[in-house]
């Protein structure tokens, strides 16, 4: 029953990833954290972040493949975003594993960013009939800033970083929402792969939930979520092309608000 529940949760996370350009970590990571915390696993935050990134990677990869099939893949922009995101995720990994990482301060700061992004996304969706941001290039500067911010958040919160990167590309760098989603998918796939490679090399003496782990990545615990995420993300990209941009933006605003409250609740409740 627990295995089936994890697969179903993975499907929901994958649908969110594919339709809104986020990695699904908003679902994967808290579920894993609950499991690790209930089992009284030492360093539950590090285990859940690393294992959540594995689930997020599979969802982002599935979404990227689907974007390619639909010929909506922005390879150059996605690669540049992934490169700078890998730098950000490497810096965040150092903080995550340093022993000085204060989740309380980060939760407050990240929640403020998410509340602001939610407000701007809702306002933009309400005030326009269509996604009028088009034709503007997404250059190196945009990739640098967006990738560094998204990568750092990914390694500190166990999410893909799309929750911040998509609104940054859409609102600050004036990219169409669907284009921003596609760039985010490819960028997340590359930068999370770099983060997983680093987290897998950490010498971990304690055990996770299963005996199958690489560093802090508990493969046995994350795999059911990842399997569900693969299927969900595939169909999520179809929704991305079927739903009007304003509804996606309103949905994203709601998602960002829920993510912010979830972070605050997990730390201060």
C-alpha cells in the first residue's frame, strides 16, 4: 500500500512538473522528509533533499523528452541555464553539507520570494489576454542570474528550482510562459544531474530508509516517487500546450503560495 501511495504521489508531482515547469520537488521532498523524520534518520534534511532531487531529475528529464517530441525544445538556452544552474547547485551543496545550514532563515527568505512571484504571476495572468512576451532573446546574462538562483535553491530545498526560474524568465526577462517552461525543464535536467553526481560522492556512514543509497541519495526510497513522476511529467507537458497561458500563470501563483506556506509550516509549526 505504501509503495502504491508513493507512486501516486509521484504522478501528481510529475503532472505539476510537466504543466508548470517546476521539478515536482514541492511534492517529492516533503514526502521523503516525512518518511526520514518518522524513521528518526540522522540528517533527515540532507537525505530528503538529495533523494528528492533524484525524483525531480526523472520528472524534468521526462518533460524535456516530451518537449523535444513536440519540437518545443530550446537547446541553446536550456544548456546555458543548466551550466550556470550547476554552478549554483554546487555552491548550495557546500552550504547544505557544511553543518551551518540554517533552514529557518532560508525558509523565510525563500517564502518571501515565492509570495512575490505568486503576486506578480497572478497580476500578469489577470491583466493580459494572451502571453504577449515573445520575440525577445534569452541571453547569457539571463541564464547566469536565473541559473545561479535556481541552482542554489535546488540544492538547499530539494526542489528543481523551476519555482523561481520560470517566473524570473517570464516576468523579468520577458520570455513567453511556455518557452520559459521548456527552458526550465532542460536546464533543471542538466543542473540537477550535476548536483546528484556531487551528492552521490559524499561519504555517508549512517543509513537511510533503504540499504540502496549513493551518498545521501536513498535510491530505494526515491524510486517509487520517481517512477510515478516519469509518467505524470509526460502527460503534464501535454496540459502545458492545451491550457491558456493565463490559467497556467494563475495555477503557478497558487502553487508558489502553497510552496511558501509549506516551507514555513515545515520549519516553524
